[in-house]
């Protein structure tokens, strides 16, 4: 049995999420179907993170175990041929040790949320960014975001359906920047709660619109109450950007994904 690490890029628009779902198509189902067509084996795809309906990935790190011998490049080419026309691509494939796990070996995850701040409807960016027509103050949003960085109880920013054992997480980075009409929010942590990034972005957008003062985000966090959430941003602006891995042996930590944020 050989463990192959895959890096997946996908448009989440037609899927019910990354994880296999009984009520609709998923990225996991498509990849597992392609693996079966190539190998004849029933393999399970394990991934560094989960994504909701409509959420995208630039470099989702995943793995599958396969008995038949394959060169990584040949496996990648075969999977990409069979994944068509689904909007999923295997952008990297390599053999990893059998005790390496895409989810449990992961030491950090990075997301990016994209807002297009203009009144005109989206065409090329439709389903790939959140259109906010009201002017946004990105600097105020960034100041408000810093109250969320660090170790906190994120109950306010946690979905009621979240299955995590604890609402306490350490947010390593939350940065807002503007480039022309695009406002992007970068979030980095070891792990996230269900809807945490979208909930944080929604509240920061209220600050940017001038509907919330900067200090309101800190008060919402301290309330530890989902009722204090101002807005949950839509899923189609969210991207899983990268996963980080390190080893106890002191090997250099590396990150999948190349998009700058």
C-alpha cells in the first residue's frame, strides 16, 4: 500500500462541499470515483480541511492509499483526465510515508476571503467573490480584525452545527488589505471552527460599511454568544489557500499552495 499526497484545486460552485454528502455531489466523491476508475480500488480521500457548499480551494492537501504501483506523475495525469468535466484539478502528487496524514499531520491552515467592492454586477468573478456595493473602509476592517488575533473563545463566530469539542482556538493572523476594487481577508490558524472565517468576515464587512464601530468586533467576541453575530459572509468568496506541515524530526516546515495573501 502506497500513500499518495495530492494537492487539489477546485471550484466549489457545483459541489455540496469537499466531504462526501448523501444529498448531493462532493469533491471527495469525484476524486474517489476517479481513483477507482484508474486503479480498480476503493480508496478514501482524506483532506487537510473541510469546505462548505460553494467554497473553493487553491491548494487543498489530501491523500489516498493505493495498492497498485504508480509513478506520482502518471497517477496525477490519469486522475486529471478522469476528473473532467468536474472543476477539480490535481496540481501536485507525491509519495509520502505511511504515517503521514493530510488532516492529522497538518500544523497550519490558511484561508483567503475575497470581496469585490463595486456597484456593477460581477461577471468574470461571479460565484468567486462576494460583491459588496457599499464603500468599504479596509483600514478600519484591519484594525477591528486585530481584536480577534490570539487565543480566544470564538463561540460568537462558530456555527451552531459546529462539531468541534471546544470553541477555543488560536488565530495566528487576520489581515485585511485592498488592491483596487478588491478587498481580501487572510486568515491563518492551526485549525478553524465551522463558519469561523465567514462569520469573522461578515462582522468586519459591517465595520467597513460604517454600520459597526471598530470596537464592536471585540465586544462581539467577548460576548461568546452567536446572537451577537452581525453577519455571516456568503461561501462563494472563501478559498482554502494552503496547508502547512512539520515533523518532530525537525524537518523544514513546508506549505502547499502558491497564491500570495
